[in-house]
C-alpha cells in the first residue's frame, strides 16, 4: 500500500536545486532539475551522511563528506566510493503541486 505526501507547489519548489524534507520519520531530498523533480532518501548509501549537505552539478549529486557521486535521473552510483544506488521515491505532479509516493 502507498500514499501520496504533498511537498509543496511546483512554483515554490522550483526555486531550490535541492531541498530536504522530514516525512514520517524519513529524510527526503527533493531535487529540481530543468523543470523535473527527483526524490531520494536524504542519506548517502556509502556512509549514511545527508546528501542535502552535498552539491548538485547538472545531473550529478555529490555527497559532501566522502564525495560519492550519483546520477539524479536514476539514482545509480557513478563513482567507486558508492556501490549501491540511492533509494528513490516516485514524484507525482498534480495540479501544480509536488507529491511523493511513500510505500507502507
């Protein structure tokens, strides 16, 4: 079973490259890139540090602690430090609002 969680309006969230949210005891990182949104667990699979403390350069998300790199389109690792993909959440745009789908 899953449910939709509203994160905010497209117009507001588009202003941020990356924004972290706390949803049901989970930290979610929302990334805005060229009009599209991507959502991941805000936790690097390498050592568990918050990815929101890192940087975004185009489609490449870099952890700010050990510099593991991930592609934000699919969440796959693209550097040797990271051996697991990011936990990805489905993003749904509906009536100019951004939602993520949480599985229970």
